[in-house]
C-alpha cells in the first residue's frame, strides 16, 4: 500500500501589528484567536496613557525561553504565551496640595508617600511642589512609595549693610549679593564721592 507521510512544519506563524494603545481585553482576544494565550494577570503601571491601554507586550515562544518585547508588532508562533503591561492612568496630580491631602489622595490609589523639602518662591510653605521621579526610573506601580517634594517657602539671603557707603559702592555691594538697589534718581546728579547712604530698608 502507499503510505502518505505528513511532516510537521512546526507551529504556524502570524504577523501581529503594534498593540500599544489598544484596550487590553481587545488585544488579548485578538491574540487568543491566533492561539497565543495570555499568561497571568497584566502588570499595571501609572502612565499618561488611558486606563486599560496596552503599554507593553512580552511574548514567550512555545517551549519556553526569554520573553521578548513585541509591543510594536512582530511575527509570533502559535502556542506562544503573552504577558501585558497595562496603564492605569496617571499618578494623581497633588501639586499645590497640603502633605496630608496629597498623602490621602495617593493612598486612595495604593501609593504611599514620603517627603523631602526644597525652597520655592511659587508654592506656599508646607504645600507640595511636585512628585519626584521614581528612583531607578520607569513608571510607578501600585504599592510603590512616592516622594513628595514639599515647599520650604522662598529661600532667604542676608542683606549686606551698606549704610555709610557711597551711592555707587552701595549699589555694587547689593548687586553682587543678588539684590537690586532703589533710590531717588536725583542723587545721580551728584558726584559719587559726595554721596553717602544714611539708611536702608530692609536693614
């Protein structure tokens, strides 16, 4: 009798387009229709993308091996497994809030907070200026601790005492210290040597 031998070509391969930005449920269904199954729950991150949008796709070939980033599209084999990174929206904006209010707002999305301080001439003392970048880079995840940068108010600097100096000496001394000098311009009509500062405000 004649025997027909059927030889395996291995798993079928499929072209997969870029999945970034797609809803995770839709992306999962489209891959499952190609016999590429999801492995476990997605990893969720705070990003500027819409909630439940795919931000990362990691595909492991049949039989195992290292997962490869395939977010921007690839050719994948049937029987592969896929893991998704998914956005849960941005970290809440707490700029300008009190530390207590900011901490409460972050706790509501499963983030804890610690504080550090810096000077600010724009944000009131004790209020939050911003959230510091994540240590080590990358996106924050639920359960992470964020650092709130809290305002110490404007930085203060000592004012030089210019009483007894001439007009030009006083101006130079104040400008070297980072200040501006204000006085009646009538005194510019006098030679500098004939002028002397009698008082200043602030002292």
